[in-house]
C-alpha cells in the first residue's frame, strides 16, 4: 500500500513538473526516454495563429490564448512540403522545447534549430532527429516549424503579398523563445540559433536583419550562410511565379489580373486544389520585398555583411568536404563533366553578374583552369566536378562569410570530412568523403541509427561537445585540457582562414582552399558588378 501511494505521489509530482504556465495559456509536456535516459519534451506548442484563410501567404500572427491545460506531448503536423511525408497541414506553426529531465537550478543556454530542405521540404524532429545528445551537455533545444514552398514564400513583389512568410515564421518563433524560454529553465540571454542547408541560409538571413537583433547572442551556419545564393532557394521572379501558380489552377488567368485578384484567388482554394501546383517545377524561395513596415528582406546580404551592417554575433560555420557528392546519385558525374567541358560558361555562378562587355567564355576558362589546370578537363577529373559544384553551391560563400565576418566578431570555421556508418555514399576518386548535411547526422539522434563504430561515437561526442561549448561560452574549445577534444579551435582572421577538420582525427588546419578563393575573389572583383548579390 505504501509503495502504491509513493508511486501515485511520484506521478503527481512529475505531472506538476511538466506543467508550464505561458502568457497565452498552460501546457503540459511529457517525459520521454532515449537510450535509458529521461528527458522532458514539450511538443506542439503554438507560437502563432494558424495561417489559414486570409492569413495564407501572410506574415504570422501571435497565437490566440487558450483555456485549460494544453497537452503538448506529441509533434504536430509538418508544414505542407513538396515531398509528402508524415502528417502535413497548413496548421503547422508549432515548436518543440526539450530540456534535461531534472530540476534546473540555474538557467541553461538555449539552442534553436532551423531545419533545412531547400525551403520546399522539412519538418521538426520527425526529420531532423532527436536532440538528446545535445541535452546531455546541459543545454535546452528548441525546434521550430516554418511554412514551405508557396505557402511560405509566395510573393507578388508588392505589398499585397510581401513574401518570405516562412522566414517571418522563424522570426516569430525566435521572439517566442526569447520571451518564454525562462519558464522552461532556459536563459533568454544565451540563445544560439543554428541550422543546416536552407536552415543555415535562414540563420544567415537573420544575421543580416536588424529585426532579429537581440533575439540571440550567437549563430551556427551549417552548409549555408548569409552569402549563399542558389537558384533553387533564391527567387528573382517572384511576381511571375505567383501568376504561374494561379494559371496552373485556372488557365484563364492572365497578366491583366491584379495581384490582389491573384492573392484572393489563391487564398480561396482548398489545399487539395492548391497543393498539386506545389509539385510542379514552379519554385518559390527567398525574395526581395518592397519597402514596407512589415517587410523582412529588403536587400541582398552581401552589401550588409561587407559594410558591417549586421548583427555582429560570434559565428561558427562550415561545410562538408564534398557537399555535392550526393548530387551524383541523381546526376551521373560523367554527364556533368561533359556539360562543363562543352560549355565553360556553365561554371560561372548565377550570383556573379558580369560587367557589360565582359567575355563570359574568358571568365569561365579562368574558373575552369583553377580546378583542372589550363589543359585539363572535367571528364578526366571527376573529383574536380564534385569540388567545383560544392564550391559553387555552399563552400565559397561560407569561406567568404568567414573572411568578412571575422573583421567584426569571433568566427570559427570547420570542414566535416569524416566518413562513417551514417554517411556512406559512394566515393568518387579525388573528391572528399562527406556529403551535404553529414554533420547533422552526428549531432542528432535517430532510432534508426545503424550500429555505430568507435569512430562514429567519438566524432559524435566531439561535435556535440564543440557545438554546445559554443552555445555556453561563445568558444567551442574553452578548455584545452578537455581529454575529449585535446585542442584549441582558433578563430578565423581575414588573412588566415584556418579551420577545424573533422576526420578520423580532428585537427586544426591552415588556410582552407586558399588558391581557389584567391581566384574567386579576383573573378568577382575584376569581372563582377557591384554590389554583389551573393558569393
């Protein structure tokens, strides 16, 4: 009888521990177990009003208050994505908060994760994996959902639909975290935002945006940053894209229809009619908004970063050693090589707008020579194909951001080169071993993880320790005697782009891609129109 009463009292005490009184209402989380350890999870907290009806495509509004106790014990629907997985809905603006399952006697640092997926796929921990290894280092982790594709990035390039609603979802979630995380034991003055791929680009966008100032004190960009400019995630013809979506549903629509008519028409459609247009090749992404009090992105990032007109927070950033290795599971590397050799202008980045009268073939030849030599060809060097496609997408922009950013605040640069059981893509001779997003596989946990080797476990412990050290102290290696790391990760300086290489052993290395970056700097500044729109 006494044992039964003890269990009852313990259950009641635990339920009380999991109740949090928010300004909008009361929630109750749950205790979850991973690898025989317990954690507290608050999954499905509304941080915005559901963006339905007239709120479709618009900036999010704060949530409506609720009565009673809201059970936050499961992840809510993913936002509608281009690739169907799990439960998806327009009613998706929820976030998850994870904390260590114990009484917290002092406020813990907070890490807010923004998922990637090209702004057309992605979700919270249903996709990214669990944060439990991070929690073991005494931080609190927040996952946020944000709208994707047309739902999150439709724009009419005027004040009818400003655009970038998905980024504004992230911004509202960041504000929510700043205002509420203390109620979960988090320190609102020690928030680090971090993300991978499109999530890294999102973090980079918040870095150069004054409206996010003060919401975080540090940032981590994984394979994507402020200067990353990729056609599939940047939208230069947003107005036309909005019309194309409308015409897909109703071919009688023409350019004579006003943008207000286009918005009203697209808002009137049920998701089962509108969403199929999402699965076409009509793509949306970040766009430049007209000047407006509610606008968020009104300039390309390069001039803001270059002038120091950004949120000058410490930054940790990097890429994998072979970012686009995964591409060549879809596109045969020999086809890409032949294409580059056939038309050398195809190696010119889409964000490099050439000055008038510049010979594009001359510029393309300079770029090609930096990768295969004056008499070389990509068809004889498949490793160079992986290298140049990786540099064009994520690497050179990351290195340029590290260089510029380090003029203002501490910057820590990495390359993830480790090849283990979690990233086992086919190897291409001459290319690196780790593809896009490989580091995230080691940061987050998954119930479907294969049996990990001793090397896998070590690299996981090291990257988790370094990331959480940065969130705690703004220095990823504050203790050079830490036996897990046994190193000091030096800061980048503008003239020394040194980095930490994650491989079978982690090691500091000097001047990453010095020769190629010298070429890229020369090409941009000699042949490109300024201000640059990316790098």
